[in-house]
C-alpha cells in the first residue's frame, strides 16, 4: 500500500491530486490508495489563508472526490459549484489513467453523523472518527457503523483504525484483535501525541518491532468465519497470533496482462 493519511482535499487542487495519485498507481503496479479528509484546524498548525469554514470545506471535499473520480474515468470536463475543469485534449487525461479500474478512496467519517456517513457511502473505505459524548470510541461503535452501512447496501468498505500498539507481539495482538473482530480491515500504527521532530519519536518508528506502519487485517465485506481475513506478512509471523490468513487471488492489470501484487500487502 502506498498513500497518505491523510490528504486535506479542500486545500488541494483535485486535478493535481488525481494526476499525482494515478502516476503513483502506475509506478507501483496498482498499489496506491488515496485517503482524504476535511483538514484539521488547530492552533498548533500553520495558518495558510485557505478556507476554514467547516460547511464550505465539506462542499469542497465532496466536489473534489467527484472531480477526481471523473478524471480517473477519463472525463475531460467537470463543472460544479466550486471547481471548474475543462480540457480539450483527451491525451492529457489518458496518460494519467490509473493502473486499475478504480483506485480506492478512503475518507474520514465522523460516526454517528449522518451527513459524514453518507459521504463514506460514495467512497471505498472509512477512517472512523468516533464522536460519542463522554467516552472514547470502541469496537462496538465500529459494529454499529458497519451495520448502518450494510443497511444501505455497502458491506464492502474498508475500515481503517489507527493507534499505537505495545512493543511486545502478544500484547499488540490483544490490542488489535477486538478491532479486527468488529470488522476493521486495516490497522495503522500512529504516534499522534509525540512531537514530530523529537528524537524519541523517530527512534520508536525505527524500532517498531515489525518494521511496518500499516497492516491488512482482513478483506472488506468478509467475516473471519468465511475466510475473509487477510493478514500482511509481518502479521502472518505472529503480530496477531491465531488470526486468519487467507490470501486473496492475484488481480490483473487493466493496462496489461501482468499480474498485480496481491492485495495483502503493506
């Protein structure tokens, strides 16, 4: 997997993001994932003069997703409320078509806000931001969220959980397993609280016991009972002991007959 967690799309030019991610997908033989959100507004981040109004950023995000999808599908024009794109030359669009028919888009979704959840329905995965008054999010919240998606015909979404696991493998397994059991498909190792330039932060990243920041836990839309879990190689070797490890079939490239790397990857 190659991508960002995450790209504040309202503060980017969607046509440039579409071109950059499609190029990455070509260079990586179809391993790119685009993760997007509204962008954080806190006092410790730089002020750049970009739009900061939350409803306006939401509109930019929705149009940006639509425009990126249209360009990846070969469109040469798009006209929305905020974005206008038109190109008379189709070769400029064709040259940056993705390696695959569809590059996955993950989007931050605030559970249980309906408008935020409806945005997820248009994408391929969700980075949940659980906002339940008085308590942190839990695996039960993920189950409720997935039930909401399933009622609306989407049982195929990736669910991306981030956090920090203990250094010891068995303890790490115990920490991640409840989220995988609830339906999470990816675990991202994060260190949000630590200053970005601290020596301690960098040392912990280098010393992470499994040498990875992302782990595929299972295939979206499939339960452990039917063999749906899909663990990345470091996990196969004990990161989540006793978890399921059924590799998915190798897929074929849209552009050639060359087989793409299997989806179970970091």
